[in-house]
C-alpha cells in the first residue's frame, strides 16, 4: 500500500502556528479547545448512533450488565 507524503490542510495550518511562542496558559487553552472540539464531535456521533438505532436508557443498562471479559486461565 502506498502512503501519501502530502500534508493535510490541518497539518499545514498547525505547522504555521508553531512559529509563535506561547506561554503555558495559552498552550493549555489551545489544548482545552482541541479537547472540547473532539469531545463534541464524538458526542454528536454517539447521539446520531443512538437515534439511528432507536437506543435509549434500556440499551445503556443492558450494556452495563454485559460481561465480555475472557476468563483468566493461568499458563
């Protein structure tokens, strides 16, 4: 499989920001903004999945009762 050697538009934008020196507070603020952005995206996708499959609280309770671990067997 051949991989692309081109940078994405996000990578280019971030690289352009690297030329600025930020203090710790600014860096923490940017980290928080990025975390919030991706958390919101994930939450929206989960909401869409629940709506698409008509899942509700019953499904969450069902999942909480599942035991999907493989039993431990010493060698």
